[in-house]
C-alpha cells in the first residue's frame, strides 16, 4: 500500500497536470483566436480607411490639377508672349543701333554740308556787298537747287533784290513772282507782292500793279499800309478802303463807331475804313464845327 499509493498519486498528479495544462492551453487558444479576429477587424477597418484616404487624396489632387490647368495655360501664354516680346525687343535694339549709326553718319554729312552751304552763302553776301554780281546768280541758284539747309524763299528774295538793284526789272519780277507763287506762307511774301507791284508800275503794267496792291490792302503789316497809301493817296484807285463815312462817339478813352448818326451830337469821320471802323488816314468833323486830319488804326487813334 505504501508503495502503491505514491504511484497512484503520481498518476493522478500527471493526469491532473495534463488536464490543467489542456484546459489552460484551450483557454489560451480560445483567447488567441478572439484577439486575432479583433486584430483582423482592426486591420480591415484601417485598410478601408486608408483606401478612403487614398481616394480622397486622388480626388483632391484632381481638383487641384483642374484649378491649376487654367493657370498653367496662362503661364504658357505669358511665357510665349515674353519670348515674342524678347525677340521684338532684340529686333528693335538691332534696328535702333542701325538707325543710330545712320544718324551719326547723316549728322557728319549734314554738318559738313551745312558748313559748305554757309560758306557759300557768306561768299554770296560778300559779293552782293561789293556789287560784284556777275557770279552771284549762279551761286544762289546752286544753293536753291541743291542745298537743304538754307531758306530757299530768302535766297529767291536775294536774287530778286539783286537783279532789281542791277536794273534788270523783268528778271527781278520773275524771281518775285516765283516767291509769291511757290511760297504762299513765306514771311517775305507781302514784301515780294509790293516790290513786284512797284516794278509793274515802272514797266507800265498798271492793271497788274493795281491787282497786286489790292491783294495787299487788308494786310496789317507795313507792306499792307504802303499798299493802302498807294491805292488811296497816290494812284487814287476807287476802293471802299479809301473812303467812307462813319459816325463815332468817344466813350472814356475809346471810340465807338456806327454807320448812322447825328452830326449835332456825334463826330463824323470821312476817310479810310477797314472792317467797319476807321483804319488809315481821314478827316474827323466834331459837333462844334472843328475838324482834324487824323490817322486811325483799327478804329482808334
């Protein structure tokens, strides 16, 4: 009994131990399977969330690309425009450099040409001052035909005056006529018209002289005044500018003029009239019977 009992105890202990181990293993296995399922579910959920995030990220990237496409198109357009502008600027720089070279060349030539013309003009003036006119006309005509730096109307006037001083009236008249017809805006036109009228008078061409003087009668320059003097007081050409009657009244320091008036209270003017007011020489009759030879300018003393 003594020997048998320990063996039984040993057997029972082994079985118990095995049972305990089996139960513990079964429990561990059961617990491990449940945890595995939980982990699997977590992994699946994480995978789903990751797929959702990936989808959202792709969608956001697509939206951003859609927003960037117009900007990219603008950037490309601007880039092409900048490229064309750069090419244009380069072309302009090249053209400007060529123009600058041409300008410098022209200035060198122009300075030389201008100096030459001025020297020739100085020679002409020197010849005119000493009365040596035999070669003067050829020099002046050369400047008129080939020069570019001097006033051609002035050169023509110089020719006309030179020929007039030599007594060559018809030749001088031709030059005056050229200036009058070819240079309508010349500051020497009025002078040329008056001088031509003088030559026509000397040549006995009275109607032509009268026509030129009447063309000057409205001018306010000295040659217009000389033409009015010729018309009214030397040649006695009948023209409204030479005479008429106006009535006037001196108000403070200015004359006021009108066509009809009362000689008892208004002054009466008889003489040259322009633009409805006294302009030139005439006679002023005062209401008190006195009279005065006067010369008006645009209606005023």
